[in-house]
C-alpha cells in the first residue's frame, strides 16, 4: 500500500523508557505511522512507573487508566483504549500482550466497534503452558481467552523459537514471527582495553572478572555461580573477581554463602544500577554468567542480559534453562543448569584461554548486530505488517 501503515501498539510496559526503543525504531521507518497506548501508571520490578506522553521519538504515545497495574495478565484498561483506536484509525493493532491476557480480550472486543478493519497481532513470551495448565490462575479462563484470541488475530509474534513451539502446541496455526528483546548497539561502544579498565576501576574489580547482573532471586541461580567460584578457588585458579550486580531477597543468603565457601574476598556485591549504566557494567565483565534455574512456574523466556552483555563484548555463559541457549547461539557457552562443577569447568577453560575469550567476544557483538538491534527487529516487524495487509486485502 502506498499510504503509511497506521499502527496502534498496546503495551503495558511502554511507560518504561528503555522498553520504548523498539517503537522509536519502528516509527523511524518511512511507511509507518505509529501510536502507542500505555498505562498512565504501571508497576515494573516493584517500582512504580508513570508514563509521560511524548512525540519526540516520532510517534504518539497515549495513556489510559489500568486496574491491577503490575499484573500483566490480569490488568485491564478502564479508559484510553477505545479513544486510542478511534484516534489512530489503525490498519494494524499490535497487542504487545499475551493472547490470554485481559488486555488482549478487551482490545479485540473493542476493535469490533472502533477499528473493525484493523488486523490484529499478539505477542507472547509464555514458554510454560503446552498442556493448557497455566502457572497463572485461573487457568480455565485464561485458556478460553487465548483460544478465542487465536481466532481473532491474523498473526502472532513471539520472543523466542521455544515460545513458537508452545503456541503451535496450543493450537495457533497462523503466521508467527520471532521478535526478540533488542537494544541500540550504539549505546555499547567497542570494548577497548582502555574502556574495560575504566569500567573495572569504577566498580573496584581486578583480575579476571566473572559477573552476574540481575535480580537476586532463587530461580536466578546465583548460588550456583558462587559454588562454581568456590570450586575454581580450590582448584588453584589465578586471580579473579566475582561481581554480583543487583538486589533482591536472596542477597543476605548469597553473602553468607560466599563466606561459607571461603571466597568472600573474591566476591563483590554491587547494588542495582540504572539501566542506562549497564553498558559500563558489562564492559567490566570478562565473562557474564546467566545461571538461571527452571522451576514449575518459571523458566527463562529470553534472557535480556545475555544479549546486552554480548553487545558490550563480554563472553556469555548461560545455563540450559528455557530460551538461553538459542539466545547466545554459537557465540556463548552453555552448561547444565544447577551444576556448579560443569560451570566451574567452563569458567576455568575461559580463564586459561584469552584467545577464546577474544574470539567469543567478537562473535557475540556480531550476533547482536545480526539479530538483536532494534533496527533489525523493526524492519522485520514492518515486513510482517505489510504481508498481513496484503494477504487480507
């Protein structure tokens, strides 16, 4: 179509500024006219976020009130959604929401009245519910909403190939595109030795730096990393520092574990830093470890920190939980989740082979450039929008 494609994106997390970068990249394309609807108030990682309407990134952002802010599947708009549909007159309604969510349900119902010609897409990160028993309750209601949403959406988007498999197992037969979490590579300068030295000095790190960044929760497996570090120390490894960057309820237990293992002098705990400072944190890490553990109600849906660490030139070692192995592909290394000995062996190998670290650092940057920049992702989305409109014309 020669006219711009009018897109209305509904995204409960769009008030979080770093999460908006995909919209700026999409709006920068010449044939996209974008409106984004976000809650006026949301709770993300225990922190309240207020959405500030702006048009400085080339798109309009509108807000509405939401009941249960912070509950992404249960929350729903009490204002703003119908108004946004009428104002945007969308060709494409992209729901950055699970197809079983209340927001997806109300948006698809309101589309019938306010944007009946719009083609709808959903987004999913759910990699747990092949059997129809959702870890979120009530399962029967969510399952019914999802099955109906499948009949109403012309296409789906998924954060990983694993999620695509889950959607197929649940019966969705339409086209699905993988839309990973992305980043702006420009915010991750080349990892020169000088830049690494400055980043390490700012955090008080020395020797080989093995890092973790994220929430300190049991399923994140940070205790596995500390136990692996203990094995390294007992094996006569050279100088190294383990940097744990983040906060959470497990911090005190992890500090006690470092003392128990006799590696407390080698471990530095750093409180969480703002997202915009993370490129410097990852630049300080020779190796970034993502040791996540699968539980009955959770496994890694993507592992955003793995992509961010690769962008900064850090070598990434992940567990085999969820989507992590596919995210790092051949650039990273994968160990069995919950296995400190296997992780210690991998870390010891990297410690002894600076040439391998250098090669994997280069591969990681190349992988990010190929798959995980917002420009690449936005171009892929625009192609899907055009295809949906052409197929349904």
